[in-house]
C-alpha cells in the first residue's frame, strides 16, 4: 500500500503519518528525515544534497526524487510506503508519477489533511520547548504544570524563533502558493480523500484509518 499524506504546516502530518505507517506495516518517508539520513550516511545523493543545504539553497526536485526512489525500492519498503509532506508542488507530483511508473508502482491513497489558518496558527504559535532536555509542550493542548518550567527536568521553556505568528503566517502563504495547487492536481483522482484535521488527534487518526481501510 502506497500513500501520500499532505497538508499545511502544523496540520499533524508527521505524527499521524508515523502512526499510520506503523499500523499498516509500511515505511514512513518524511523528507526532512530522508535528507538528514542521506547526509549522515554520506551517500552519493546525500553529499549532493548537503552541498545545496550548506549553500542555503533548496535541494533540487531531481535529487529529492532520487532519494525517494532509493527508499521505495529498498527491502524494508516491500509492503509499501507513506510519503509525508511530499510532493510539495505540481512539478514534484509529475516527477513522482513518472518515477513510480518506471518501477511499476502506483499510489493507493492521496489524503489531504485540512485545517483553517486560525487553527494552524493556534497550534504552531503555542509550541514550547525545554531549553535543557528538549521536551515539548503546548500552551493550549499540553501546558506545563508550572508556567515556563519543564515538568520533566525543571528547565526553562522557550518559543522557537520560527514559531512566531509573523513567521508562521509567511510559511502558510508560501504553502498556499506552492502546495495548494496539488488539490487541483489530485482532486479529481479516485484515490483522493480529504480529512478534517481540526478535531482531536484520536478523532483525526480514526478518519485517516477509515480512508486507508476503505
């Protein structure tokens, strides 16, 4: 089973994608993790990607597709894969389709996790991280027992500089410009589904599970 899971920043793709992949015995492929692993292992593609990253440039679509191709033909992906947050634009979607066709593969489910800008801003601007142990909290959903202090180690909590409302609004605008056209690309496909991601985590997962089980 092969799945594409996409949606705006903060919608919960990583958390829900990991759970889905584990339940259905498929490989969870998040682009950030793929890039970090390839760079760490100093693979040929990883070294090329590192050159772009060190120069502050975006890794090219060809390189990204190459990294995905390496993983989906690996032994541990024999049961399938879940692409988390990729493709990010229509050009990547076209390149992905061509690569899958080359290997005789197809996508079984394309799932869009939908949430309003207001809900996403609340989620992302509420994140807090412990400066000592790195444990995460959330002002609204999982606040610390003592304001500003980590429950686990007593360290001080801080908000990441990229979790401010201004920065997040910019990220959402970039997403809307680049990624939302994927809704038109996939929207008429019979494998496409949309899930309301504003509900609680368990409820959202149940909706995703229903889609995958058909």
